[in-house]
């Protein structure tokens, strides 16, 4: 059996006719940049998360960048985030002279260790913003992070790029901090057909700054109040995302079912399964296990036709691009230990119980 890590073609097949109809309508209307479809999706997504404002941009990376700059970050300011996230969490702002400060993770959810965060905020000067990552679709310890940051006068930008529809104590993530960022990369729980992203905020000031920053610094047509960028959500992507957002909760519920299949199929196998806190609704953007014989297990799965990935094999502080931060191997032991053992198993809404069973049987056979 062949089981792909993601199967976008299969996921698309189920909604193909509707997507083609949406695309045809946008093409017929002839409006492609920052038109009614973008405005409609921004309003829809803001309501879905429960915030006042949304600003569609060209990618999740740009959502973090524009949100941080709209917050007021300047060259030399510092932001604190985790080392076991996608490089864009740090690089989106470090390219503008903002300095990443890294905080180790908790082993249970792979999210930011709040105790370590508080220690960092007490001793590190110049931190203006904290960027907690709701990794793999499991929310962070939001209340504790917000309290620690408020005690030290630090803002919060939620990196929710993997957590569309995830809940913290019954409320959707992305609505807690000063701002939040989402990605609509095709493999996300809510994905488009290319790159796209959005930032959310309840702050009128951040919203107004973000509107200018995404569109060449314009406050009105041909009136450039600040220096800005060209990072705009396309009309056709926005229209598709509006339709797919209507399906998101059902797709997330299917991911929960698939996670249950994995838990049942891997019960008793010597691997560490993902945990879901009692206060959390995990949307399983990824189903990540830990295994001591990780590389050999991945090879066995590949030999049997199962694609797996590692999210992420090299923590940020060990990347060549960030040697200048001065961290070394051993600086973040929990993140480094996780990077040596984690495996992402296939996860997408159209995955069948038979396919999950095949993956689990292959893992069971490996350990037998």
C-alpha cells in the first residue's frame, strides 16, 4: 500500500467542482487584487477566530513579519520564541534587524516552556515581543504566557500557522495576543492553492499599520505614508479560502477521528504518542510521535510505501543562518532531544482507516 504524508490531489478531488466554480466566478468578475473577495474573507476569518480585524497577506511568513512591524518592532529589538519551529517564525523578523531570543520547550506538547520564558524575560533586556507557536495544532499555555509577558511589559504575537480552529479553554487560538499570524500554505488545515497568510488583531493601531505595510505603505491611493511592502492576498485565493473555511471544523473533527485511529493502532507500541491537554482542542495539523529508533523506523516505513517527515530536524539555534546568536548544542536540551526522535505520520482529512491501520501495522511489525 502507498500512503502519502499529504495527499492534496485526493483532498482536492472531493471539492473540485466547487473550487472550479469559484475560480471561474473570480475570473469572470475580473477583479484580482484586494477586492471584495479579500474583504469578505478577512471579515469571515476575523469572526471565526473572534477578533475585530484581519489583514490578508501573501504568506504566513509575511503575516508574522507585517504583524511584528505593525506592532512597532525596530532594528535591535528582541523577540522571544522557541527553537523547534519552522525557520520563518524567527527569520520573518530577523531579516529586519530584530534579534531572536530562544526559549526551550516542554516535552509534553513541544510548546514553549512557560517557566523558562519567565526566567528569560527577567534577565534579558530589550525583549519587546513574545512569539509562542501553537505547534502541530496543539495550543500553548496561553494564560501563563500572557501573564508572564504582561508582568514584563512584553507584547504577544501568536504564531498560529499550524493551528486553524484549535481551542484553548474553549476559545479559538489567534484571538488572545496583541496579534496573531496564520498561514494558508497548501498542506495546512486551512490551505489554499499557493502561498497566502493573514494576521489578526483587536488593535486599531496594529490594523491600520498593517494595511499600509502590506501595500507599499499606502494610506490612500498614491499616498505613501510609510515605507511598505507588496504582500497582498489574491482575490482567487481569498474566494477559495472562504469556501474552505466553511468546511474547516468538519475537517478538523475528521483529523481528531484519525488521531484516535492512530492511538488505538499504536497502543502498547514503544513510541511516544502526542498528548492533548484537558483544556485543549488539538486540530492535528500533524500527528507526531517520538521513537528511539527513529531513522530506522522511517526507513522501514518508506520501504513499505509510507511517507513520513520530520518537523523539524534541526532546531533554529543549530542552523547555519543563526550561528551569530551564540547558542550551542546543549543550549536547549528538550528541543534538541525532540528533534532526534520525532516523526510526523501521514495526516489529512481524506486518510482512510485502512491506511492508518497499515501504517500502524508497519510500525508494530518493526518493533516486533
